[in-house]
């Protein structure tokens, strides 16, 4: 079977007999499995290797060849697809309508189960985020200096978005720049201009996303 777990990848868990199961990831649109996931239409065939989008690496379920194939989407009650169930090479004869009905039933049950797990994880993440937001609000209500505000909010930002490092900048209207504080308490100032990442965000009033900070000249000038 396969399921979607973030990153735009299609994850594939395989194993049979004494083989140890292993996790592999593929681009979501590849192979028969990818097509079933993308379209929601199942596949039932006695000649899998002749299908135009058949890819042995993905569609053979870890085996060397695939002849008979039964592949159905795994969706929840709302129709959102969470993965695919793939069965390859019926041991005796060919896959039947009964096999198809059973696999679809499993797909429905597991699709709902996965959906519930996703909702639970989102709820847990929301609770954690709310906790950090509450802590941030409390921190702001007790600060007496800009440095205390920066230090208190920085800790909560790391928790809310789960990042290694974070920095909070405050706008200094008099000097037309941004100010933050290093771990040793030293004041750090960054121009409000498109020459820096933080300056770009303040100047444009929009979110700035940087895919690779190492190659971004704005980051190199004044990190972050």
C-alpha cells in the first residue's frame, strides 16, 4: 500500500515473506499507483506490465514482476484520498470481483482511520500552538523593556513553528531600522530596506519565504 505523508511525496511500504519491510518514497504522480491516487479510479488487470504508466519499481510491490494487479484508492468518508492499496499477482488464478470488493472495504476503513489520525495530530498541534500563543501573550503583559519582549517572544516563536532558531525584530521609528538582541544582550540593528530579508518583510508588509538562505544575498548581508 501507499499513503501521502507530506512533502508532496508518495510513500510506499513493502515487504513479503522473510523480507524486512522498508519505506520508500516516490513522486506522487508516478506509475499506476500514482495515477490511482491522483484520479481516484481503481485498476483491475491481468496484464499489469502492459499498462502504459506501469513502473516496475513502484507498481510491483517489491517483486520482480507484476502480472495480475488490483489497485484501489484509500479515501475517507468525505472523499479525501489518503493513499492507495495495491495487490499484485494473485496466488491462484486472477483477482475476482470479491477480491475487489474486499480491498475497497479495507480502503474505506483504513482511509477513515488515517483521516482520524490526521485530525487528531492537527488537534494536538493546535493545542500546542495555542499553549505557546498564551505564553507569548503572558510574556508581553509582563515585559518592561524591548529586550525582554524580544527574548520572551523568540522562545514562543520557536515552539509555535517548530524551528531551530528564531529572531524577533522591533521597529525603531526614530532611526528607521529594526532592532533585536543577541544572546549576550548586545543590540543588533538591521536596515528597513529590500537589502535584507527582515527589512523586506517590514517594508513590503508581506510574508517573505526563502527556499535557500545560503544563496540569498539579502540573508548574507544581515542574518536573518
